[in-house]
């Protein structure tokens, strides 16, 4: 009898430990805790606040991040790093979220994506004085001229522009530079125009009288590169936490 009671007690204790472990695992999946959000200087989406603090940035993506991850119950820490470094640290789990990211299959092999929370559109920014001389409505027509096109380096540009960028026949007409160089290259005449996120181009023009006076955008070419997501560390956002995040994001989208 005593032996049976001992065996029963051991079984019950084991059962309770398993139940407690599974409950702890479920709670861990639901608990957001600290979430480190990486950002770069990219007005009007992400930029330093008036007090120039790396830990309290401002912008469209920043505001949405604050609202979404606060509602998720996270303790938010913003981290400012160079673009390429952010991806290295996201994969390593040193940061957990990158806002403002387009979907690519290559990234999806290493990271998770949230539901989309906005879209992005590129405009062709050019010298104002040149606008009356242009007469094209597509990239195909543009490249039939001697137009020199600047595009942002290391950025996703959608399927059509990615194919154009990789085509050897256009290599003498395409110039890849960092986004921060774009308007200056137009002013200096090193390119005839530069494809820039529409809101970013407007923000950069508004920040400088020189750019406001000299640069505009050619409104016969507007190019959508599609949905924009939060890019997420796989280990941090798993199970119920990802589902809850997506539910919050989807509830915000009109």
C-alpha cells in the first residue's frame, strides 16, 4: 500500500510539474517584456527628436511603433544604429523590431513579418527647370532617352525596378547612391532625377531652401513598392505574441 501511495505521489508531482511548465511556457509566449526597436535617420518616418536623443526619436513609423507595441504590453527601447548593423543585430536578437520594411523572400528566411501597417510610393525628383523638357510616362519610355536615373542603394525597389536595376542594358543610365546623397546629386547635375520615397523627398525639400527652390517631382511617374511591415526577430515573436501583434496592426489599418 505504501509503495503504491509513493508511486501515486511521484506520478502526481510529475503531472503537476508538467502542467506548471506548460503554463509557464504559455505565459512566456504571451509576455512581451522589453522590446528593442531599431531605427535610422529617415524623415518623416524616423528621425531624431528636438533634443537629439537616440532613445526618443520621432516620426510616422516611430509613432505607430509606440502605439502598437505599447498596446501589446511591451517595454519599448529605441536603438539608433547604421542600416546594415540593424539587420545584423536583429538576426542576433540584440534588437527585436525594425519598422518601415518591405517584404522580400530573402529577409523572410531569417525574420518574421508583421501584417502591413502602411504602403510606400516612390516619386521621381528632378530639377524644376527640367520638368517642361520631359515627356515620358513610364520607365520604359524614360530609358529610351538619355535620362540618368539615381536610385537608392541597398533598398528594395519592387519587381519592375529590381529587374531594371539588374539589366546590363541600363547600367550606364542607373546610378546607385545612399538616400542622403539624392537631392545633392540632382542639384550638382550628376543625375537627371532620383527615385525617392515621396514623403521622404518632400521632407528633405522642406528642410532646405536650396532644395525647395531648385527641385520638384515629375508627377507623371509615381511607383508603388507595396506594403510596409515591422520586421521581427524570430525568437522574440513566436506563437501567440505574433498573433496578438498582427491583430493590433490590422485593427489600425483602414
